[in-house]
């Protein structure tokens, strides 16, 4: 898969208002916009033997992170699968056409959700964790 900007999958007003409608989008759309943080934490937790960390992107000067991914050894995992992290950043910057800032994330999931107005797994229409694990399993990680 080629790195694709998360913004290409932004939720419509009805998808924002109705959790079921949001849930029924394709896996890629769901994990690009609305559940990227769930996918990122799932990825990190799935590989305890690797030093996978988390990062996000925000508009320059804005405290709100709008997309999150897992990264390891120069590779990033998000809705686009595994891609070199610079390609993921470039795709998002080109799509947004405004300065972006990469942010290292060190919070646990609950802290991140509270700070960035994101949902915890129990706040979705259905449990997103099995869906995230299945999506992650469809993408072969890079070798160490």
C-alpha cells in the first residue's frame, strides 16, 4: 500500500454524528479518520519484542493531534499499512497544504483520548480492538 493522507478519509457530518454509520465505513477509512489511535496502540501492543513507539501529526501551533500512527526503525504503520515514516509525513503534508508538526506520543491510550478528544474502545458503536487486530494482521511488518 502507498502512504495516503488521513485527511482523504475525513468523516462526513453524518459519520461524525452517527457511530454506526462511521463504523460501517471500510477498514481503511475507519482507521484513517476516527480510530487511527486505536490502530496505533493495537500495533504497539502486538509486538512487545520490538521498540514500537507512537507519533501523531497536528497543524503547526495547534495542540490537537489529528492523526496517529505506530513507528519502528524508520517505518510507520497506519491505515495505509507499513510505509517509510517520511513518506507518511509527506503524504499528509501535501494533502493538508499547510505546515504540520510531528509529535512523539508518550501517553497511555486513556491519557491520549482525554487530551485529544478521542474515543476509548468502549465508546465506539462496537469494540474496535478485534477489527484493529484483524487489520494489522493483513499487513506484514518490515523485518528487523
